[in-house]
């Protein structure tokens, strides 16, 4: 038997990073969520080679205080919660304090950030968890992260990435969902120097749907607004004619978070069952507001799944909301397309 020994910090960081950062789109997700948490009203995502060689995220949010920059890259460092009790009411997308440390463990990262109250900003370079440069510079308010050569020091991880086109596709899908989740933020996605998406940030979800899905879908929506004992929901469900062959068009957001819930998906799909052919799935963009006490978001490091209490009630209430809309869809005023 080999001797038992504690892993060194570099190894620990790389292992932990693997949990949060699986591929380029994970980097984009974490950094854009940070921008949203920082109160940004405009976020630009720029990628090259599917994000493998370069990801640049620019926001006009709060910026990071100079003295806090190094700290932000340590594991479990966060400005968003202070104790486990805060988790019950957490409203920010982040709270685990793992993203920046994970990204900087497996990539070359350059950060430029400035707060409104500071006159100068700071440029900070960190590679493989090792601080390389830190200098004061002139910079606009907000934060820019440049992430280069993802997994340059973890070749095994890098080997599992798909082609740049496929990775870019994951990033596009993600940015579309982030844009849908926050119609109040202007998102821009630039892939290999070409602008692929630019939303206005005018708070109108229908405009974002139009930008992403186009006219046919936008003109076939039924508006849904309901306040129930368990949750509030607003948004749009697609008329059965715009059903799709896969689940990728089921968009739902829970407390402004893009998250998977088999319970929500099943309830929506079951409500559509008698309106769709087999193997067809609904289109929807739904915004749920739940009391934080009904859910636990801290299930998984990427926070992509969540647990509910009151499963049965939530399933049935949502089913009823949607089913009723579908039954009466000819009687209700349908969504008009403003142009
Ligand atoms: P978490 O989001 O869970 O707090 P992160 O590792 O993602 O952890 O970020 C660490 C901290 O760095 C955040 O709590 C926040 O204070 C700061 N930070 C990260 N990105 C930004 C940004 N774009 N604008 C302002 N502050 C940021
Ligand atoms: Mg974060």
C-alpha cells in the first residue's frame, strides 16, 4: 500500500476546478452570472475557436475593489453570502465562491476591473492559480475577463472537448438562455469576430424571443400570467403548431436562474400531452418566482438542478395553468407582434 499523503494545493485546485469547469461554456456561464450579479446592464461575450483559445466577457457592472482582486480568485471567497443561513434566501446566481479560482486553475486569465468610485482600475494576470501581474491602469467602469487557452495545463480534460464549432454551439445556446432569463440586460455574442446575437435589454421578453427564434415562433405564442399559492409564473407558451422535435425549446427560469427541473418539465409536457403528436415537445419561455423556502439551489456545484419541497402541488398547479390556457386558446387574446 502506498503511503497516505495530503494532495498539494495545485492538485486540489485542479480537481475542484474539474467539477465546475467542464468545458468553455462553463466558463461563460460562471463569468456571465458574475456579471449579472454585479448589476450589469450590458454584457458582451466574445469567443474564438469555440472558446477554447479565447473567451472575453465584458460587463458594465460594479467592478471589483482593487484590494479584493487577489482574494476573489481564492477558493470559497465570495461577496454574496456569509453563512449557511443565507443560502435560504440567496438571490444572487453565485454564492459558492468557486468560479474564479476554478477558471484560473485551468486557464490563463487576465482581469481588468474598475469600480465607479475609483479613478483608476486594475489589471491582474493569473495563470494556473499563480499570480503573474498586477498593475494600476486606466479602465472603464466594470469588469473584463479574458480567459485564454482553457485546459492548457490539464491535457486529459482538453482531449474530451468537442470541435470548436460544437463548443461554440453550446456557448450560443447558453448565451441565448441567459439573454432570455434577463430581458433587462443587453447581451451581445461575438463568435470569431462576427456578432451572432445582440439583445436590446429593454425588459421585453418577447423582443428577446424574436431576436433568437424569429417571426414564426414569436407570432404563435400564448401569454401566461398566473399567481398561485405556490408560485407566480409569467411568460409565453407556444401554440401546439410550433411544437418541436426536442426539449431544447422548453425554457424556464426559476427566480431568474436558468435551471433544470424534471418536475417542471414533466408538468409542462404532461399539460401539452393531448395537444401534441408523440415525440413532439412544447415551446415555452416561462419565468417562475418561488419563495426561497420552497427550493434548495445548492444541490450541485454548477447549480443546474434544484430541489423543491411540495413537489405534488407544484406539478399539479402548473399543469392546471398550462392546460387551461391550451384548452381556451381560441378565446384568449393572442400575442400581437409589435414591429
Ligand atoms: P461567487 O460568484 O460564488 O461569489 P466567484 O468565484 O464567481 O464566486 O467570484 C468571486 C467574487 O468575485 C464574487 O463574489 C464577486 O464579489 C467578485 N466578482 C466576480 N466577477 C465579478 C464581476 N464581473 N463584477 C464584479 N465582481 C465580480
Ligand atoms: Mg460566480
